[in-house]
């Protein structure tokens, strides 16, 4: 019985390869009939293997086939162990590097460092001594703080540099506004100084007046804590000063000096007569 199915297996397997080669030449692919021949061949092989289990030589062949199949399907545990060990080692190295990086970034607290601090103030704000220093910089490992005249002006720490940049922008904006206000105040002082005594005294609501030792004093309110003080001396000169309202009555910068205009210039009227 085993010999019969062995014969069928041999015939069908040869038939399969011949038929497959023919299909490739004629159709370009393996036909369904050819695959059926292969299925018959496989079934015959299985039957031969099962029916010949009582024979010694068949047993040997079956055992060899089984062992081969078993060994080919069994995973190589030693390779798997090596891969697992390598992966675990890489993970540990990566984790160690990450932890080291996080630890380094958390070693110093720069959140209290501000623009304009002295070196000592920066050290107190960080709470730790620098790893290195010179006359113009403090170093905390790879981070540095730069100074001019013992005043913090820059840093490689981005959060600190952002605060420095913001402070510089605010100071520039404030200085620009102060300059604009000063120019406007000078313009108002010139206008105030060129007003005649007659005009100023005729507008007491706008200009308060008082007699002083060597002439007259007039005060004009600009805005909160900002005044213009005009002093007309007996020698015929007018000076206008800034005044911040301080209790000591100390005048500020001189904004205008000129000859005192006593009377308002007479208005001139022009008439045109048509021809």
C-alpha cells in the first residue's frame, strides 16, 4: 500500500514540474490544474509517511524529517537572548544619558537672575558659586553671564537673555518717550516765553502769577508733576524753566531765554480793493 502511494507521489511531483514549466511557456503563469497535481502529490507523501511508520528504514526517514522540521521551526533562543540583552543595554544607556541631561539642566536655578545685577547679586540669585569667572563674566558649566562695569548685560541662558532683551526694549521705549516729551516741553516753553506780559496777565485761569524780588513769576500747568515757570526780571529778560512740583520749589532745566515782550502786538488788518 505504501509503495502504491509512493509511486503516485513520484509520478505527480514529476508531473507537477513538467506541467508548471509548460504553463510558464504557454500562459505565463501556473494553471489551477497544475496546482491540483501538487496537492495530490502532497497528500500521497503524507499517506506514505503514515503507512510506513512500521518499517525501520521508514521510521528513520520519518524521524529525520520530523527532527528537521522541528529544528527549522524552533527559534534560536541564544540569538533572541543576545537581541534582548543588546536592546536592554541600549535602553539603559539612553535612559542614563537622558537622566544625566535632565540632572545637568536642573543643577542651577537661573529664574531669579535679572538684567543689571552685579556679579555678587547674580551669584546670590543662583545660590551657588560659579564654576569659573573673570573680570567680565561668570561661568556655570557651559552657561555664561556677561558684565560691563559690573552690570549684567547678556547671557547664554535663553530665559535670562529674554528678560534682558525685554528690559532693553522697555528702556529704549521709555527713553524715546522721555525725549519726545522733552522736545514737546521745550516747544511749549518757547511759546510761553513769547507770550506778552499783557496776554499772560489777561488769562489768569491759565497762568497763575506772583510778584517776586526782582520781577514777576508766572506758572503754567502742563500735566501731573509737570509745570512751566516763567520769570520776567526787571532787566527786561524772560526765562522759562521746568518744574516737577517738588516741595523745595527747586526749578529744573532752563528751556527758554529771551527778551520780555510787554504788550501784545497790534493786529494788522489788510484791505484789498478791487479795480
